[in-house]
């Protein structure tokens, strides 16, 4: 599996887009784009990438969630390549709904769908177990302690991710993370648990007045 990070448009707010190709561009490899971004500006870059003779440069698109900065360019990509669009929730141009735990054929390998309902209810991460590569979308990989509130959703997300052996993370807006990811996730999980416990205790300690 080869990952081609595409440059973001300078004209509009958008996300990181990733073109996933097989090692040898075989006919059976499923060329995949993760998050097309706000507009169709990534098409120009895709056209310059060798994606295999007799193959569509993009055969399927996977959305990490349906916010506009990640999905707005779907229509342009579908029009150009006739690509199939997969997402956790329904929306414009979505062809197939995917679910937690599903393994998707991507390029010459498989990515596991991990539902991470923190940033949005339909957020997912995609994990390649063989290489330890994670595509995290807008799912946060670290918790900032007292300056950031915690929720059951963020706790669930961190519990799922802390159980993986992640060596490399491609994010939705930042640069890629290399090394120390597992330690960061475990520390973030402990921090989020403490913050959530504190918030719950504060709520329980707050007096409740009943009007008569």
C-alpha cells in the first residue's frame, strides 16, 4: 500500500486528502481517495500520479465524516472518475454506508473501519493493521487535560484507539504523526478519564433547589 498525500488548496478551507495505491498498480488494486476536501482541486494532482495502466485513477472515495471541508469535493470527483463513495452516514452522493469493524478493500490491502463518535457522530478512523497506519480524519489523538472537556464519546474513542498498535497517523488537518502515538493515546485516555470523573463529581456536588 502506497500513500500519496495531496496538497491542500490555498483558495479555500479544506482538509488533507490521501490517495491510496497498490505497490505495483495491478489491475485488481482498488485505487482509493480518503477525503476529497472542499472542492475538486485535488484532481489536477491526481492526474499527474501514475495510478496504473487501464485503471481509473480513483475507483472509490471514503469519507472520514461528512463535514463540508472533507466531503464538498465529492461531486467533482464522482463526475471525473465515476468513483463509488463510502461513508458512515448518508449524505449527498454517498453510494454505500459502512459500519464499525468492517474491513474495506483499499489498494492492495484492507483498512478496518473504526467508529469514533467524538468530533461528529459519523466520524471514523481507518486502520491498516499490517503497517500500523491510521487515517484519523478529525478524530483527536490527544486530550489536553484541564483545558479540554471530556465526554463519553471522547472516552470511547480513546479506548478504541489506545488498543491499537499505531506506528503512523495521517490526520485530517495537521501533518502526519510518527512514533510515540500509542504512549500519547494511553496518556490521553488516563487524562480524559480523570477529567470526566471530575466533571461528573462536580455535577453530583452541585445543589439542586426545588421551588415550592
